[in-house]
C-alpha cells in the first residue's frame, strides 16, 4: 500500500485528487496508476483503471489471474466494474468512499452474487493516511476558493 500512496502523491503534484493504485503479481509490481483525470482531460483516467491497463499489458492477457490490486480509495462503479470484467481475484483498498464507493460502502459490485465474477475485498490498510491525503487536497481547494 505504501507504493499506492506514493502514486497518490504523484496525482497531488499534478493537481489531481490524490488517489493511487498498484497491481501486484507474484510479489512484483506489474501495474501502477494515479489519478490523471485533470492532466489527461479524461473522466476514465482513474488510478485503478490505469493500473489495470498496465497490468494487463504486463500479463499479456485481459484476465488478471493471480493479481492483487492495492488502491488508496475504495473504487467507484466504473473501476469496480473493470475489476470484475478483468477477473481480478483480490482488491485491497485503504479508505472507504462514502459518496461513491462500489466496494461495499455505497454499492457492492465487487462481491455481487448476480455477476459472473466476485473480487475478494479487504480494506483498512493505511486507511487514515490515505484519507488524510484526500482531505488535505480538498481543504487546499476550499482555501483557494476552487470548490
């Protein structure tokens, strides 16, 4: 999770919401991502999506068998859907997203029995540190009168 937090710092430096993700297989990082929505003017450029894409390239297949994704924030519906479609076996996220989380707090797409795949989910690792990164970012925006 420490590496995912480092990715989140990159988003912060780029002026985006500090969310980071890494994909790990057999102990090696095979995918990295940080929020690039602002930098890329792309609403799909979430940290998880970028890490999933990079991991699929590394594996050479769209099924991410044996991959664990670490993310600093609970995924949204789009990212959770991508995890199900990629057949990701495991997700570990730091802190919940009470406004848009799709990993159990608002929705639970990842463990929905109606879908053809379920992702094993764990959370709480470095939760306070990840939450504080995000809170500090939005405090800064409010102080600058941006949001």
